[in-house]
C-alpha cells in the first residue's frame, strides 16, 4: 500500500493481468475502532465507487465488509485522491445493473462466485461525510 500511495497509484493501481483499477479502501474496525485499509478492485459509476466483497470466493464475507455493516463511513483513495464516502450494500436492482461491468473488468469475480454458495455483496459508495 505504501508504494501505491508513494506513486499515486502508478504502481499497484491495476490488478495484475487485467486493466481493473485498484483503490485503497479504508473502514473503521468494528471491534478496535482503528482504521483498516485494503486494496480493492473498483468501478466508478458517476460519483459513486463500486466494490465487491468477494474475498476470493471464501465462504465468509471479508472483515472490511463486516466493518462497513457496523459503520458505513469509508475512505476511498484513488490515484492519490482520498474521498470520504458512505457505503451501502447494493439492492438487487443495483447489483444486476453493475455486475456485468464488474465481471468484464475482473474475470475472477465470476469464477470466484462459482466457487462458493455465498452471494457476493456489491457495495455502492456515495460521496459523503
């Protein structure tokens, strides 16, 4: 993450082997209250940023998603620009609209989804405080 930050995303800003962009996604730990940052593939949808809680097809949702359920405020850093966002889990209609674009960007979303019975949450992050 330090290299992503040092180079404003020029290094580490794409998922290897794809053109999928990566952001740094920071939530507040639901138990610790500490900032927790993870790199995630994202898509922009107007002013919104869309991410997927895929956890590489694991059977449980990732911790960062559980943190969002406890506190929907997040910071999304894209190419050196940090944005305060408020997140919500996409409705079925929102997910149906953006899922094909997410899979087109990152082929692993579809293959990872097939490896688990867990439905991947798609998260919509809207600018806010």
